[in-house]
C-alpha cells in the first residue's frame, strides 16, 4: 500500500509508537493492534502475526486444512485441542471466517506446525 507509519497509524487508529515497536520486533502482538492494522492493510491477521509467505500462496483455510490433514487430525480433534467448536474450525477451513483470537491462532499454528 505504500503507507508510512504516520499514515498507517492514522488509518488504523493505532499509535505510531506501537506500530514502530512492532516493526522493530520489540512488542508481542495483541488483538487490539493486529486486527486494525491487518484490516487497514487488507491482509490476513494470521499473515501479519506469522509473516508466513506460504499464506500468500493460497487461502488461510486451505493452509489450515492442509496442515490438519498432514497431521492426520480430524476437525473434532483440532477443535478439542484449540478449544473452539468444530463448526468454527470448519468455517475457518472453508474461508467463511478467519480466526479472530490470537491465543487460538497461536495454539492452532503451534499444534499444526509441530
């Protein structure tokens, strides 16, 4: 998008200092910061958190489904481990919805990337 920190701060309503700290790796992500920035930049919050170039090759849902199947896990097993409803996992994998809770995203990605 070609935005500088000042422009991104104004558009996302996140302070310049906070954005600068994130860019320098001095802060851990939080939902209150990741989602407004991701929305402003029109990118996936998961990509913003993990900086995973593979996520740019396809949808988040396809990646989640691929990783789950690679681990030979059922949707029910994943939902129990991440502590979300099976319908939620299904909606994530179909790209109907995206994970909105960074704690759940972290848990899900750690489990699937082992």
